C-alpha cells in the first residue's frame, strides 16, 4: 500500500482498519462502497456535513466495532442491518 500514511486512515497489515475524519467539512453522502473494506473496525465521520441516508451496506462490515456519524445532516432512520453487527 504505497503512499501511506494517509490523513485519517489507519491500516493493519494490508487492510484499512479505521477512517477517522471528524470535523473535516465532508459534504455529500456516506459511500455505499465502504462495505468493500471488510477489515474496517472504526468509522468517525462526526461533525461533518454528510447528508442523505445511512447506507444499509454498512451492516455488512462484520469487523466494525464503532461508528460515529453524529452531528451531520443524515436522516434519523438507522438501518436495521446495523443492528446485526
């Protein structure tokens, strides 16, 4: 994985394990493609300008331990898929 370290990204041996981007003025939707990061354990997007719904695909992240998406403009409905983690 050349180019490491990347701002806000933590990697294990070869996989991304954490995305820490609080208060970075991130705007738009949370990408559905985050479910491609099977080793992802932590997501911190709090305090940004994220909009739209919380992707149900996040429920496929079986390694996910903690997600903080507070203080954004997301819809208030939490997908039931996240309850399966």
